[in-house]
């Protein structure tokens, strides 16, 4: 199986597993949303038609499919080819930021979270769903340790060992709710997850 085929298989598998959770997490979003790393637009289905997505997507190879998906969904797309660590969005100007399976692959998740806090208005929300490191001593944690290098190579730099829950907790948001859960997938390093809402 080719590397791209593996990625497509994981993408389809994870979307089926996460759809109901995303529906809950992204319910009631405002009419304009910033998304960190939207890729080819997997989360557009959760935005109402007529809304605006400010898409921070540095990978230009994703742009064509993202534009097409936004057009199909009736979502206005403001596409910005920038890194998530430096969005160039004004301070305290955004009501909501979302991310979905992105902080595992950014260069500096701590810097990305600081950027999210910077651009959110007081009371604005950061809604996130991410896969995370498993608890020490568990079979999943052992699998993550053993497979970390081939996993990163196969899935374009994705790390299966980041403690992203701790990173979000340490980011200085005013309030935070986090839920830990597991998904049913043959990709064992991927099955420990968090979802939550942080408020600026």
C-alpha cells in the first residue's frame, strides 16, 4: 500500500469514528470561524451554509480540494497559506477557533496554543479534538513508543506521543473542559483521544 493510500484509509476511518463527537463539539459555532489546518475540508460539514471559514493551511497541495469542498458546502473560504504559529490575525479579534487532529503534526504546539489565545476575544472559544499519548504502562503507550518513527513517516510528520492535554491545560485559558476517550480503530497508536472547549 502506498503512503498516500495509507493516509486516505486512516482519514476515512477516523472520520467515521469521530463524526458524532464532532457534531456535538462544533454545534452552535458562530458565523465566522478560524480553523487551524483544515486540510481538504473534513470539518466543513459542521459549518452552516453561508458561514465563513478563515482557513490557516500552509500545505498548498490541500488548497484545491479545500476550495472545491467549501464551494460544495456553501461556505465562504478565506484561505491563508500561513503556519499556525503565526496566523497574522489581529489580537482579540476572533470568536471561535477549531482544530481537529492537527496539533499532533504542527512544529510547535505550545506556540500554536499561544497564538490561539492571542487571537481569541475574551470569552471566545477554542474547540479541539486531538489524538494524544496514552497512559504510561499501557499496551497503547508501548505501541506508540515502538511505532513513533514509522508512524511519523507514514502520516506526514504526525506524532503519536504528544501530551496535548497537558499542553492545553498549561496554555493559560480562562476555563477548560476536556474529555478523554478512545476510538475503535485498527491503528492502535491513534486510539487515545481528547476533545474539549477552552475559553479565553
